[in-house]
C-alpha cells in the first residue's frame, strides 16, 4: 500500500503541522495536475491525471486526524475496515450514548451548561488523540488500535456537537 | 535523430502555432461565446452586434435559434423550446407540471415539434452550433477546442448530457468548467482581489443557482466548497410573478400562448423593478377586461423572500463546508443578480458590498475563454491552476435502501477511490452495483446514476469474496466506476452515461449524417491529427531526454530511441493505423520516464519547502 506520508516527504506521525501539509500539497498538485500538461502527448496527460488523483487522495487522508491515524495503523498491517466494525467497550459506549443524548438536547441547556458540555467533548477528543499517539509511538499496536476505535467515536461526537451548535444558532 | 525535431525548422513548428480555444457559456436564458485575443478575453457578437444569444430554438418549418426564435416563442409556443437547460440530464420525476408541458409521453424526455421529437440534448446542440459558427465566421478559422461551462451544482447526469450536446454539435470539449470557477478566473487577482483572499461567487442564472467559496492565490485558484440548487433561477422569480398575477386576476387555467405571454410580462416587470421602485402592470390585451395591477419593489421583495432564503441557506452550508466564517469579497454572477433584492441579500449575508465590475452576463464566458486558451496549449505555465471539487457526494446502495458514501462532496478533482465490499450470502455469484449521487441517506432521495452487475464471482461462503469498487472522477467531474473481484479477477467497468439522453449509436449516426456533407474528408483529417499527435510526442520526448536523460539507464534510453525511430519512419506514410499504433507504443514505453520526471520535479519542490521551513524557524 502507498505510504501517504512519503508522498509529501513527511515523517509518519499522528501529530503533523496541517499548514505545512497544505503548503506541500499545493506545491505538488501544481506540478502534476493534468491541466499543467495541456498540449502534452495524451499518455503524459493520463500519467498526470493518475498522479494528481493519488496526491489528492493522500492529502485527503492526511488532512483528517482520524483518517491519518487509521493510515498509520494500516501501514503497520492493521485491517482498518474490520476495526471500524469492531465494537468499543460497553462502558465507553454507555458514556458515548449519554453524551450524544446531551448533545441532542443542546437547545434546552443553559449557556454555561452548553459551554461545559462542549469543553468536555473537546477534551475527550484531544485525550483520545493523545492516547493514540502515545500507544502508537510506543509501538503497542493493539492498544493503539483500541485507542483508534475510541478516537473514531469521539470524532463523530465532535461532528454532532458542531452540527447541533449550528442548529441552535 | 530525435533532437532534430526540437529544432526551430522541424516538422513540429506548425503544431506550436497559436491555437484557438473558445469559451462557451451555455445558459438557461442566454448563451455566449468568447475568446482570448492578445491577452484579453472578448465576447464574440453576431452580425447585429449582440453578444447574448437567447437559448431558444424554434423547430418550425426550419430550425431557428436565438432572437428570431424568441419572437416565435409567443406566436408558435408549441414548436419553440425555451430553458432546455433545466431538463438536461433529468427524468420525468424531477419535473414540475409547468416543465412537463409540451413533452412527449415517453420515458425519454423529448418535445414534440414539427421537426419531430427533440431531446434537451439536441436543443442544446443547436444553440452550441450557432455559437461555434459565429466564432468560425468571425475568426475565419476552425476552433481547436472549447471549454464549456456548467453550473457547479450539476450532477453527473447533467454533465454527461451537456458533454453529449457538444459532441453532437461536433465540438472538441477541452473541459467542462464550473460557472462560478470560470467567473473567478475572469476576475483573477485584479485590483480588488488580493493574494490569499477567500471569495464567495454567488451565481444566480436563469435556471440554476451556484455558490462557490474559493481561495485565490498566485499560481493556484482553489475551490474550497460549492453548493447550490440546479433547479432555482430567474425563471422561478418569473413563475412566482405569474402565479401572483393569476391570483390577482382570478385566472386559473391558462393556454400555452397565454402562459408564454404572462411569463414574458412577468420578466419585464421583474426587470423594470430593478430600475424603479414600482411599476404598473396593465392587463394583457388578449385577456379582455382585466384591471391594471401595480407592484412595488417592497412587495416584490416580500413575495420573493422564500426563493432568496433558499439561496442563502446554500451559502450558509457552503461556508460551513469550506470551514470559513467570512470572505474578503462576494462576486455577483448571472443576469438574475441584477435584481436589487439579490444584491441587498448578498450584501447583508456576507456583510460586504458585492463585486460586479465585470458584466454578470458575460463573466462566465470570459473566464471560460481564458481557460480554453490554457487548455488548448497556448499557456506559458504561469497561469493559475484551477482546483475544483465534486459538488455532490457519490455512494453505493447497501442493504435496506441505504447509501454508503464513498466520495464526500467537495472532494478535490481529479480523484480515484477504491472501497472493498463482500458478498452477503453463501454461494452468491453476482453483485448489483447501484451508484448514486446526493447528500441524503436513502436511495429514493438521491440521484440514481447507474446500476450494473458484476457476475461470475465463484461461489464462496458469505464474506469471503473481496470486491473492489473503484470510483474515478476526472477534472470535468465525470464519473467512471469499475468493479473487480480480487480473488479471481472478475471485472466490470462502466462509464456512467445518461440513461435519458441519446444512446452512443444515435449520436454516432447523427454525427455521420452531418459529416457526410462536411467539406473536409474525414480520412484526411484523421491522418493529419494522427501526425500532429505523433510529432507532439516525439517533440516532447526529445525535450525530456535533453533535460532529464540521466533518469534512464542506457538500455532504457536505447529502447525509447528505437521506438522513436520506428515512429519517425512511418510518419510520412498515409497509413493512419501504423502511425497510431507506433505512437501508442512509444507513449506506453515513455510512461515510466514521465513518472520519474514527475517524481524529480516534486522532490525538488519539496526540498524547497523544507528549506523555507528551516528559514522560518531561524
């Protein structure tokens, strides 16, 4: 499988500088987009189109924390698709459900309560990210895989929170 | 031997001459053609000096397009097709009662006219043909290719239908370009827009609405998000006024002549309200005894509030998708943005006075012409690269009528994405792949693009087969889907085609009949094109070898030079096939070389990044 970090000449780590990634992406895509091969022979245009699609895919994956973390695991041979179907621990799921219910009730909360909920969810997401990075850097793939499942859930929750916030405003 | 070709007097000189790329804006209400000449894009006008060609076609005793057809629309509505763009790539279920008027009673959407059944694709191709002929007459030369604009929010079927209309008109399509992106190209980094500015392009045309959020850079114009409604435009404001008038006048049933009459009255009321605060609306003479009505701009704002709010909802979502909370500029595009109600709403929503220094009717065609000039091969490499996105998510039907999204909306083009699926039952030998486009979760709420079957999977236990479905979307936003069973290599590939347009055979036979009369012999034309392609390849390879020959081993270089010599040897022959096959062979063989060169340029660009990073740390 393609190592997307190599595409941008970056070290394979979950913590990356997103602005730096974007700068690298923009520089590379300008060099391989098929439009920059207008007037070139057809085969060169095809090669460029294929490369541009690969670069776009690599950027798309690295730009998003959960996908980037998943790619790190996949590079180490973890089957991400089956990991996605794997349930998290009952305690964790129960906590997620409780938080989700609170998010759905966002419009009934006081401002202070809403801020507290928002902070709790953001902190939990950051914790999950750090936990993944810790186990991954320590080369504990099993623990990193479980951490990734939690990160996946926490990310969905932050998504739902921002959607709920938009609806309230 | 190869190097001779890159010398100034080589046979390639002709193909390096300036080429002609046209930009065509195929609009719901009006269409235009433009070209870049001496660094500036110009719209091309007809004999009367008019740039706008009404997108109206009359299929009466003969085919009439444009202003003359618009006049016939009132006296001969049955044979006159207006706003055909609204039906491009659509099926009957997508249309309201008004839009179904005049259509034949069949699965395929077509109008019954004196000249027989005409599909929206055929109507559009008549309009494109008139614009191309206008350009050829003025330029006294045939164009090399066209950039055709489409609403950013067009789905795959609408894009396919548009491309087919161009093929039917015999045009070489360089690119389908999104209308708001074309407008952004026309503005470029002008005196108002500075580097790194995020801008919103609000494009309300006759029948479609687009909103695109872009970031403008030197060297790069990147669409961050796009949104809209491909069935919302100035026409809807007219229809709303017709309903309002009917209600006031107590009219319930209208003949098609009366409806056309009221629609054109509504349009003129709308246009006059852009100039004045209130207008009197006299009852049409053919409907005796109706009292005069009056309408103020304020009343018009009130009755159109619902339509305006729909555009602003789309703006809100696009801003969220783009991850921005404010923009440096809002650009107005499309004739319908002349309405003060729109200008006020855009100014209030974005909190800035909108930009409209380029004529909103022409800006899309002008931008298309600039991009056509680049894509036809006249560029110097300094032009900004356009990075556009797919407007609507793509997915597959899974169990229970649900959709699994494979490609989310606003993904950057071109793209290729593969996803693995498996069988649900023991011994299952086939799999239906149903491709859909849209944001909703259920199959019935999204646009069905194609349904095909992968057969011949060897019987295995449920979950053992590994079926890889690959979506490829090119820079035009056009989709190709393929499926492959990994353990056995069973394969099915499908280019998604509009099922309500014309079949390939129909297009081919229509093209043949039109080309039989063409002055140029097909054979001669094909030979010329094959030679040009071959020469371009030899030329580019010679240049590449001179610049980066060290990337090849001696044997690799020798193999390429042998193939190049073989191609050169057949170049003067009249055998098209041998020129083509030698060109293909050489092209295939040079692929690895092309990829290594791309790697080298990327590596050197990245080391540039690394150096600038270090500098910024110091």
